[in-house]
C-alpha cells in the first residue's frame, strides 16, 4: 500500500561563513529537514533527525533525496 501524495512546502537557505557551500532545507514554521554541503564536486545531504548521509550530483537532486527520505522515514 502506498502513501497518499502530498505537497510539502520547503525553504532552502544558504548558510554563510562555512568552509564549504552549505544549505539548510527547512519546512517553514516547523523544523529543519537537513543540511546539504558541496564537497569534492558532489552534494552531501545529512538528515536532521537520524544523521543519515545521502550523496547526489546536483543540488536539486540532493533536495529531492532529502524530501523523499523525510516523507518515507521521518515524518
């Protein structure tokens, strides 16, 4: 049985002052889903709740991976 499709509003905020380009993915007025860092040409996403690490080739793919992981495992 699959879950019902649901839209999730998010914000992607670039964090300044980090040694590598870093973005925070947040559900407005609720909580952070995770952080994305660009390391060695790849994007490394770390989930906020369980600290799982996901790798992707683009920022958009990394955001989608975080959202998918959140919807399936952390929601």
